[in-house]
C-alpha cells in the first residue's frame, strides 16, 4: 500500500498552464492577465473578480500580505466562509489573514515570487483548521502581481485558487 504525505506544496510553474493542464477558469484568467496591456490590467481583471482574492504587497518572512478583497466565488471564501470574508470594520481595515497559520507560512514563497514579477502557479494538499474543524483540501493556485496605476508605488497581488477536493473531517 502506498502512503502519501499529509501535506504537499509544489510549485508547478506557468508552463503547465500554457500546456493546457490547469483548470480552464484559472487558465483563462492567466491568459487574460498575461495578454493585458500594461495600463489595462485592472479592466482585464473585471470578468474574473468573483474568483479572485486581492492582497497588498506587504509580505513578511513568515506571512503573506493581508487580503483586502475576497471574491464571492473565490476558493478562500469557499474554504473559510462568508463570516471570515466579511469581518467587522476593524479587521477589514487591517486586512484579512487566513485562519490557519501553517497555510499562511506555506504561501509566502508564492507571493514573493509574484511580487518579483514571476507569476506563481502551484498545487497544494494539506489539512486546514478553521474554527476548530479540520478539513483536507487539495487546490491549485495562481498568484500574480500588478501595479494598479502607472503612478502607483506599490503592487497588488491577485490570487486565483481552484479547490479540487475538500473533505471535512469531524
């Protein structure tokens, strides 16, 4: 009998997307993003906003950047819930953090890559703890960054995740 590790985080690279091996919605987003003219990235993202989470560029060694937008159909909203995605005003102002510290630490590399102008595409399978409930989740994720305007001195990260399997454990 084969055993598998409980947690896997693997960078696959965007060539996998270009070969047509990624989720079709994620692939469409990637193509739209990569082909958008420099000044029109925000307009190009509009059709995909329901599936995106947007973050600042304030990444640290141990934590990804705070999330300031969670799309209605984003994988993060599906995984962590509407209550998490719509916190009271004080949390909304400071930005959201995912409720699982291990997941936070494991995502730092992808955000750093995107902020260095190298889109990150990878696969993950892990246990996630939310409000005392553990779930096993498998997902693919794409992280890209862009400047919101020519005059901006900061970047925005766009996260597009697709949950492939989600098993709630009790």
